[in-house]
C-alpha cells in the first residue's frame, strides 16, 4: 500500500468511526437528575444540545429583545453522587471525585461567564444577580466520567494513527453531562430547559498535557461558546453541534 493510499484509508477509518460515534451519542440521553421540569422536548435553534424545551410565549423571539443582561448562577452538583461511576468508588476516591466535581463546576461557571462577557459585538453583559431584565442561567453537572490519564504505546492498537497527525484514539474516553434551565429574573419563571451529554472528542493525544478531565474541559469550553452564541444571535440563527473529532493541521 502506498503512503497516499494508507493516509486515505486511515482518514476513512477515522470518519467511519466518528459517524458511528455521533449516531450513538445523539441516541443517548443525558442523565436524568430531576433538575429539569417534566417538559417534552421541542425543536429549537439550540441544536448543540440533545434535548431542549422553550415555553411557547418565548419561542421565535430574540433574547436581546427580552433581556438586557445575563446572570450565570453557581453550578448545581447535588445529583452527581447518584451516578453509577461514583457509587462504585472507594471512600477515598469518592472524596477525590467530590473535589474534582467542585473544581469542574467552578470552571464551568467561569467559562460561561467569560464566553458571554467576551462575545464579539453588542453582546449581552453579565449581571451580578437575578432581577428585572436579567436572564438567569442555572446549570447542573449530572455526569462526570474521567478519561484514562495513563496513555502509552499500547493505546495505538485501540486507536488510529494518521501520518502527520499522530495518535487518534477513543480508548479510555470519559464523558460529561449537563442540564440547564433559563429563568426570567423579574418573576423567576422557568421558560426554557435543556440537557446534553458528550463524550471526549477523538483527537490527537498529547501525552504530556493529557489529564483525567482533559475531554470534559474541552466540552465545557464548547458549551460555553455555543450558549454565548445562542443568546447573542437573531431568532433565525441555528447553533449547531460541534464535530466529535479534532484533527491537527497537516
């Protein structure tokens, strides 16, 4: 097989895997924490999440026409201990997971705040708390499964090697799931809810920088950017789900 044919075959293998993974991910619901009200999913422009619901009185309207600022509440982590991964751990590991969860929750709130504050153009500013004209964003971290931090040459057999891009692998992939709801700060009415679950992206592995929650951190950044885009764009603008694969430039 020539180098060109090997590269083509490798890329085809990667994207065949990605298409299958994406299909499975879309069919897998996020953990049901009870954080969301019992509302049937509706078709919204927030296509970056698996499930979403918007009250009929708020559908098709610009967020900026209804709210003048945004408050990101502290992230709820109270449902994390119920997940099966957590329950299977020892007491010491559960304590470590609690610490990890608290740190990731703080990171999530900070990234959402930064994405909203730094969105280009006439963006909605941050508010210090709920109130009249304030969009209140409540998030819950409901699943956090760490990646395998101890990569070695053996992982190659479970992954893909693309010349010029290095190791691409889904072995030891973690996952993260969130639920959220939006309130009108003037009356505390919940007018939208959403949930999403994502696995670590298939990507070139940098052994030196890979951590237990490397994939979760990347997904949190994506969610934050997508949410900032959603609230700062017109009603006809659809925010798409990102690709589950990341490739290095050739």
